């Protein structure tokens, strides 16, 4: 079976030198996706991929191809793709074929990137392990008895297992960064408002952002370059002038001020994870960064705030799946009964739990006590980050308190599962950009290092991440079982 090149940059160079073609890369990726032993893919869109690849080859031959032209990628199945079934990992969207593509997908189409298919995820992106998918759990290529993280587990594994050169995920509370960490690759969530959510199935609208997975920080920057920008179809995107994210990538961290929030090194963090992250901080210090301990005292409340605001928004967003407009319909005695049966059969247990939580938090009498209070604490969390970013250029933290856990280990304990995101969800609550990159192994499993920067400071964040990556070899490690599969 043909292997793909190791990185986007490498594929781009091979394509330009005519040592491979987009069609050849697409065929290899399609073959790898079809034989996928990790359950990472929900659909392979072969005909569409080959048509895109053919067009990419023509463009490369003309000599005016952008960097992502001809590069095979994988799309989380919560992002709408014209003519290609989009399920959000749920039975309730069975057979739903979007009439248009999300803006993020259109932007990649415009670059000539080649979408190979759609990847598995927790239903409606609700989860941290990919076990909540209606189409089965995704396995971690580092150890198939373990989860790859979630909710964008399929997109993380497609890249970690070398089936695609980059992928898109969505991150509402950590769903790009946490699976990137647990699968040993890079994954980043942009500032809220950087990337259009138009055409992305809504989970919690004030928290959701689309972002890339890849094997290097440079690849992440290349994909961001295509994704970022104002979209008239999404009023929450910011009309900022285009920025060159590659320009300062190699400038290093000498003289930069990096904050280490003490609240991120507390209870529950595995010793092997803490050690890898502390070593990474020392590496950055060795490169001339000024390391400073900082405090974000409201960190402890982030989980509580998230589990009020996110289910509240989800309960409103998911009201539209009623058996009339999209996907599944289970006929009942009357309209109300049809709604009831459709939603009862179509949604999984975790999605129902979130809608019940959210409806409760929004109901009369509880709205002020829970929802409004959560919004106030959200403002506090945001203000704390803002004041810290007056002093430091970026924050360095672990991405997840643990390495990949065993499938089933937390499935019956939603609170233990929710705790997985303690270090990622504050950035969503505040709307800040964050990236996770590999920083070593603990017990043979990947550990993620998180870099969080101020609003719209993705260039700074990527520069810090790249400085670390250049000095270390962790991002080159490959899952040991990949060969055997
Ligand atoms: N694990 C978190 C949740 O279950 C975050 C999910 C996400 O970012 N989509 O809500």
C-alpha cells in the first residue's frame, strides 16, 4: 500500500517537482481510508476527490497552484459538504446531504485541496473520547484499546495514522486540541471569529470554532492561511486585513514573555504529563524565553460555566431536528408524536443529557440562577485572561491532564469525562486561540503541550509552538502499531 508524504510542505514540494501527482496522492489516501482499521472514516468521497485531484494537477501544470493544491485532507463530519452526506455522528441526520458546503470547505476547495472524505466524531461533537458516535468508537493508533480523544477523533486519527495530510475539526471546549494531544499531532483552535462557522452544524454557537490538525506547526499555519478571514455569511467573523502567518514563524522565542498559569498544574494531572510539560517549558526558557508564573484564579469555575452555557446553546440549536426538515423521520400518530419518536430514536444518550441540562438551565426560575450567573463568570474568566495578556505574550499549559485512556474507562461517568477538558475549555469560554503540539510520551503515549495567545495573536502562538517543535523531535514520532495495521 502506497504511503503518503509526511507533511503538507513535503507533498507540495513533490507535487511541484512532478515527483508525484494529486491523482496519485488522492488514490493512495482513498486506499488508506478504505482500509482504515481505526474506524476514523464515516465516508470516502472517491469520485469527488478524484475530480478535485485532476483539476489540481491541471492547475499545478499551469504553475499557479497555491500551497494546498493537490493535498489530500479529511473533514470532520459535522462540517457541511455539498453533495456528500453529513451526519454529525448522529442517526438523526441519516441521509442528510447538504445543498452547499461550509465556507471553510469552500476556501479549501478554492485552494485546490483534495477532500478524501468525512471523519468520525462524537455525536454533534459532544464528547472527549469519540465513544459517543452513533457509528462506533474511534481507536487510537498508538494503542487500539484506547480512545483517540474527541470529539474530532476521526480527524485526529486520519492525520496521526498517515491517511491524510491535514484535517479539519471543530473545537467547542477542546475537541481539536485534546484529540491532537492524545493522538500525538498538532491541532489548533483559532480566535472566536477567525474562521467562518457558516455551513457547520451548530453545537454551541458562542464557543464553536473550526480549525486544522496536521503534523507540524508550519502545516497548521498553511491551512490557517487558507481558512482565516471574514465571511459575509457569518456575522461573527471579523473583517481583519489578511496576515502572513508564515512570516514570523521561525523568529524564535528569545525575549518573549511566556506565562505558566499555576492553576493548570493541580490535582488530577498525571505525573508523566506534568513532567513532559515542565521539560517543554525548560526548553523554551533555554531558548531565551522569559518564563513567568501567572494566576488565573477563576479557572476552577470554567468547567461549571461551560456545562451551563454549552448545553443551553445546544438545547436551542438541536431543536431543529424534528423529523420534518432533515434526515431521520419516525412517523407517529400526530405531529407531536412524530417529533417525539424521531428525537427519541435519533439522538444518543449524551445528546439527550445535554438538551435536558440546557433546557433546565434556561427555564423560568433557573435562568437567572444558572444561565445568567454562568454568563457573568464567563466575563470574569475573560477579564482575567485579558489582564494576564497585558504581561505575557503567550501561556504554556498541558493540553489534557491525562494521556489517552482506555475505551470504556469513563463511558459511564460523564463527570470524569468532562474533567478531561479542564485545560482546554477556558480558551473557548474566553474566545482565545490555542494550539496543542506533541511534547513527548508518557507510558508510551503522546502528551500535548498547549500554547494559548491573546485575541487575534495566532501568529505569536504559532511562533512559540514552532520554536519548540524545531528544537525537538516529538512531532516526528509515529504510532508504533501503524505499520502492523
Ligand atoms: N468534550 C467537550 C464536550 O463534550 C468539548 C467538545 C467539543 O469541543 N466539541 O462538550
